[in-house]
């Protein structure tokens, strides 16, 4: 079994960094450089040239790819077989790699219907902070051998290791899809989203912004047509969902600070202050609110998603003492010298 | 004694009465605990954990004890912490579609409780009438509907945990995600090694408008296996897709009279759900795919009663097969679906070699196999042969790119095979994860992850991922 030359190359760079006490920023296409704290680093370790699909047989509903593979390539290859990766992570600026999508764990509009990035990850290859190449999980849907390190890596922002390859679940593209829009207030839309989630109608995305609510239905021809007639509204092009996902709406372009609020769908927290409501109300976006929303949140958490570089506000919601302690100890186990993305997620890790 | 006083009489310490707790569902592995405690409040669990931590007493947590890998086998010097008295459904949130429950609530009790509201909890392991939700988290249980609805990890929003030191903390939240590492996911399938679950918030779903259940009979096991891939290839994701071979079908039919075709080499049970129009369309497509794949009979259940019977036969397959022989040994490997036909042929060959019959029941849609090896523990050598047969199946699963356990866990049963599936460095990472949650190692010691010493003893000659150490050396 030939060891991948890219893996050897990274292992050498990691060993060099360990010897010289250098800190590394793990980076794919750099499309999410803005996300998380800047952190401290001495050099980049890049995955962008590590591209290609390692294994994909459509009837398995599983794809295995190298971490530097562009999301656009993954989408195109899947589309040829009438399949898709339903968590649909953003491709900010049209870029983004699969490794970055896993490391950031940010999911797109389909999250409520199809699950988050972490729900669809089945296995990962990683290099830990000792430079060891490791594999966890696999290419099968059900696997409880060993702790679920694959899901632990998802959303860990590269602080636990460098992702070399990843296996994830894919699904057949729905036979039909339709998006409907109607003019209504945020409160009306919120109530509609909540009601809809209690019905079995095949709603695969929901959003409200600037006085309009958008609903997407996906499924069989008959099921989607049935839902469209039941719910009503005007049919619009599906392109609105990638604009929402990639934050291309005009209001986002103009905003200096963007807060992401994650709460239960029915929560009243930060509801009326939201510029964009998604995920049946569970994901809310505040643009230039002029205050720190964490104090008034209750259940859930808030992320300072975009901010000027000199804004010292902590980007991710602070952790409880016990959970913070577990984070520190896990970081130490995976990356004892703290060489990977120090400070990107939290100051202490 | 202080530990017993905490539980106000809900404890067992005499050997005869502790006998009922000496094993979980894997009865071949038995061990009496030092003490059995049945607390009923979070404060009691905290006090027990504090005392056990201070005195370095091991703690093994369990729910109903239905696990199949010995994950809840007691420790001879330890406390067996039974959470079955935590059996209340605390709250149902009809706006956010959540149920907050105690860990000793049974899986089925959740769906039964919310069904009048038009809701259900999706994961449904076959032991659902008895197994607890806390145990489901520990094993990341699946069931017959996880092809469409996912595993326990996909259906739990939040856990309240007690650390080995007795501290209370929360993972996840009522929101769809939380800040920091995904420790909520990590806790699923961790087999009671990382913390004690004392409260679970699960996601509920609206009950589908219509359900259709189809039975397809095949005269060739390989054709039935290949039909599974063809169904998915046509873009169909059934809510459930199960397969049973001839021996399993005959045993189930004799047990529950589900009207299964007794002459079939294998049957597929396939469930569709959705709106009436969707079902109609999908059922026509599915029937066509099954017939093209070589099904000699495709039957759709006419009514709820017939649907119930078709599923009852599948869910009762384990006890039904249990009537064929004094003992059976249930395996749990998962493989890529494309390997189904080949693996089934190899299992039939192993059956010849080891001289033991095997019935195959499995979650075909997920590639999760449950071969049931029939043996008689009272016949000298049969248990050893059954275990050797099982080990052959697990190694085959790894060789096919699969895993040694899909949903039953490693426990004590498959601990040696962990040395085959993972490298020393990978096992060290697992030990590191354990240490991050349980520095002293008092939670469920000796389970789930083998020590490197154990692997050295077991695997002096094992071949890892087709790669031998020192391949240049001549062997034998």
C-alpha cells in the first residue's frame, strides 16, 4: 500500500514545525479565513492541491474524496449521477474545499430536512499533532467501533488535526423541487414555518428576509405538486437558496458585523432583530446589531460570524467550565504541542 | 454503608440477588458486581460518582441490560449503576418537536407517549419494548428505519451528563447545534466510557400520512442482495429495507405466522412512507425494480394489520431463531452494500467449515448484517466454534471495507477485533479521548477499546489492512 506522497509531505512539515516550535494554520482555498478568531500562526499548511475523488459508487450513497477537492467538483460529479450532498455547505466567493467544509461544519439551507454536515460524515483520515496519519469511521452508514472521531473533527476548525480525506453520505437528487415566495412579516413567516414543521409536507428549506418568506419543497413529482397547491405562493427560481447560503444578499454585503444566532425554532430570542431567518427559525442572522446578543439569548448560542479584524469580541460562544475543561484536554491529546490553528476556535485551544 | 444509604434502600449486595445483574443481553459473558445501585435522582448519581471517584471504585452504568456485546457486564470490584428508575417523560415541546426524558425511559415508550399528538421518535431498535434511551445513546442504536431517519446520534438534541467526578454538565442544546467541539456526537456510541447520561432531549417527527409495506420473495440470495443496490440506484430511499434468509424466514413464520413465503431463499421487507400520492408513485416504481431484479413474488400489505404482521416477523426474528437451537450468537458487522452477495456466500462457507448453522437477518439498506450462529453451549466445544465462526465473519467485514460493529457496540465481545480494525496509533487516540473525559479510568473499565498489551497478545500475527509488518520476511 503506497503512502500518499501528500501525506508524507504534510508529515514532514508537521515534524519540522514540532522541532522548530512553529504554529501552523491549516488552510484549503481560504474561503473561510474570516470565520473564527485570527489566531496566531507562523506558517500555512495547505490542502488545496490535494484533490481528487478516491471512491464513489452511487448505489452505496457514499463518496470518499481528498480534502483539497473543491466543493464545486464534488457537486458536479454527484450531479452527473443525479445525486447530491444535501447538507449543502456555503461556498463563500464561489470557492471552498471539502476539507474546509468539514472543519468548519457550517451547513446550508437544507439542514433541517437532510441533516447537518456532521450528520453526513462517515469517516475521516487525519494527521494529528504528533504527525501520525490516522483513519476513523469508514464508508459504511452504521459504525460504532471506537469513538466517533469523524464527527468530533467536524466543526473543530482544524484545531485537532489536518483532515487528509473524508467519506460522507450522499442522497439521490429529488425528482422534483419548487420554491415559492410570498410577501409577509417576519412574525407571520415564523408562525408559518413552525406550523409547517408539524406537517409531513416535504419542505426542504425555509427563509425570510426583507418582507418575503421563501419555502422549498423537494420530493416526488406528485408530492411536491401537492405541497405547492396546499401552501400556495408564487413560484420563483431556486437560485435564491445559493444567495442566502453564500451570504450574497445586498444587506450582508453592506454589513460590518454579522452575528449568527442558533436557537430552538420557536424561540423568541433575537427574533424581531433578525435580518434573515432560516431553518424554520432555528438559524437567525443579525446585521450590525450594535450590541452583544449573547447576554439575552437563554438557550442556544451566538457566533460573531463576520467582524472587522480589530474587533476583540470572542467569535464563538464561551463554554461552561466543565465542557471547556474537556475541550482543553481533548486538544492536548490530539495536538499536545498546540501547533494546529491555535486560538482560532477558543483562546485556550 | 454510605453508597447504599444514598439510594435509600434501592441497592443489592448479596450474591444470590445480584445474580440477575451478572450479564447484559450477551449472556455468554458473566460477572457479579461488587454492588448494585439503583438511584432515582441526579443528585444521587452525583453523590455516587463523587464517592466512587474518591475511593477509585469502578462504575459500570446500564439501563435495561439488553445490550448484545457485554458493554454493561459488571466489574467484580465495581458498582453497577442501573438507571432504570429514571423512567419519566419530563416534557413534550410541541412547538420545537422535542421530548425531554430520563435515560431509563424505554425507546418505545417515547413514541407511544407522543403518538396521540401525531408525532413519533424515529430510531426503533428491535428491542425497543425493553431497551432504554440512555442505552440507545451509549450504543448509538439504529433500528429498521435508519436508512431514511438516521441513528440515535441524528435524533438526539441534548444530553445532561454527570462526569466521573460527579459534576453535572450539558452537551448540545434545544438549538440545532452548539459552540465548540461536537461532544454530543462523540458521546453517542461511547458505551458508557465517557460519562453518565442522566437526561436526554430527543427530536420528534410528524407521523407520515401513509405507509406501505412490501414483501418480495427471491429464489436466490444473491439476487435479493443485488436488488437492494438497484432500489437505491433508482433514487428510492425506503423508510426501511430489511432482508431475511430462508432459515430466518422459516423460524419467524413458525413463531409469529406472518404469512411469509416458506420456499423463498430470501425475502426483502420494504417500507415506504409519505403522502398518498407519493406512496402510490413510489410503490409502482419499487414493484417494477423488485420484479426486474428477479423477485418471484411481490406483495403489498393490504392494511395496518398485515403491515404489523410483516414487521412483527422481522422484529421477532431473534427470539424466533432462538427456538431453533439452545443458544445463538448474534453478530453485527456492517459492509458496503455492493459486497452483500459475496459476504453471504462466504458466511455460508464458514457455516460448513465450523459445522454450525446460521440464520441471516439484516438491515439490508444499511449493509448492517446480523448473522445468528446457532449452537448448544452444553455441547463441549460448540461455544468456542461459534466464537471462531463469529470472528471469521468480523474479519471478513473488515476486509470488505466494513466495520466489526454497526450498532451493538464493542463491549467485551469484539474487543480483540478492535486490534484488527485499528492501528496502535489510532487505538492510542481512543485512549486519549477516554482520558480527556475520565482521567482516572473508573468508567466501565476494560470495555470498548483494547489496551495495547492485549492487542500484542491477541494479534501477534494479525495482518492489518492487507499490510503485514516486515513483508519481506518469510513466514511458515
